[in-house]
C-alpha cells in the first residue's frame, strides 16, 4: 500500500489520527495508567515507569503497570520520595520481561535522586534539550543523569543509548505523553519548554512496518537513523506536531 501521491498519504494518515487520537483510546492503551493521577509528579513518574515497560503484549503492559502502581501504593511520587528499605525490598517481586526487581529498585533510587537533586524529570529532559535544541540531546543528557548513581550493568539496557543508535521508542513515547498538547486530551501536555515540533516518533516493530508499508520509511532497522528519517517525513505533513502520526501508524492495518 505505497502512496505515490504525498497528498493522498497525508489524507490517509490524518484520517487515522482523527480515528485514534480521542479520549476513547485511553482505556485501550498503557497511557490509561498515568491518567489515573492528578498531581504533576505522580503523572510524570507513572508515565515514565509505564513507558519503560511498554514493550510486548499491550494487555500485559497494562496489567504489569497496574501491579507496579500497587507496589507503590498508588501514590508514586510519595513512594519514590519516602519509601523505606522494607518497601523497596518488595519490588524484588516485580518483573516485566527482562525488567526485573533489581532494575525496578534502581529506577526508584534514581528517580528519588533526580527529584531531590535535579529538580525532577522535566528539568533533566529540558536541560538536555536546551543544550542542543534537539530531542537527541535531551535523551543523551537524561541517560547520563539517570545513570549518575551507582548501578549494575543490567539496568543500562533499559535506558536507551542513541549514541549506539537505539531507536529509544519508550523514551520517545514518554516524551510524547509529557509534551504533546491538543484538544483531544490523550497526551498530557504538562511540559512547556520543549516544543511539540521537536518530538521524535516512538518507532517500534509495528509502526516501523506500517511506515515502510505506506512509503514513509526506507531504512530496514528500527534504529535512531530510522527515527530521524521517518520523523523528517512526518514533519512535511505537520511541522508543528509530527508525532501525532504515531496514532495513525498505530492504526494502520498491516494486512490491508
């Protein structure tokens, strides 16, 4: 289903954005987890942790994100800042695919460090973005700061390294949730200093296949160069909000 006419492709994608970028989408998607909270820090932490485990079966992602929030007593910011040693030990029972309990314990420790010493997740990503005015700069700086406290080698695989050409799907998804702001209210639009226009597509196996199927992407690997290629194409359709088309690629039927 390659589109030779870019106008037809834009119309096709816009129709699917309209179909999926609506409040009804929330109840089918992992974004439902942070939507249960009202406080900014709760939303940030719930979003960050949920997007961290956002790979694999969607129902399992939602189920395990719910389970993780329960471990945190459904009060994520308070838990991160105040959980005692016995509370943290219970996290050893948590796992999602290769993200294990020890990884989870480190994430809590690093989040506490970031909210205590770095003024929170928004400040870290924004400071990184403003160094180069790119999401690439934000991701590189965040990885450096998140891994600034002692950690195992195992945990490093869960924080994307775009210098090694990771596609950084989960961090780009987190940034979409935090930064995109439109009338539909699916994404939160909590952060103001990083523009929507700078966001990069959260590229995964499905969206990569969909992008190739409609002619948006030539590169075969779902790596950072592919993210740059497909996002540049999407900016031709909407330079202010290119990653709204994440909803469209989600909705492309690969068997059409």
